[in-house]
C-alpha cells in the first residue's frame, strides 16, 4: 500500500542549498526551510532513501572537535530562525 503524493505545493520542501558529496549511501547535504514556523534546517545529510537532521560536530582551526567544559562535543544549531 502506498500513499499518494500531496497535491498542493504548500506541503512540499523547497531546496535552498545543495552540496553534493558521494560516500557510501550519502549523496550530499541540503538546506531547506520548514513552514509555517519559518525555520531553516541547514546541512541535512541526504542519503539514497532518506534524510536526517544535521549532526556534525564543530571543529577548531586545527581540525580538532570542539567540546564543552564537560567534554561533550559541540554541534552547530540545526534550525536557526528565519528573519
């Protein structure tokens, strides 16, 4: 059983940015807006059959992973508010 795709364009995603990167099932990274809250989700990893919320850590100028005072990895904000 399969569902029919939405007939109105309001429920479709808009692609703001695409950075291709082929590695195993990974195809690249996308930036998309989410409506109606007006959020923009940056660096969504897009695989052959699915996309995930962003989850890459932040790095310093020497390429080392940034951590907080407890040693936990720091991550960039995944969904900044649109102005």
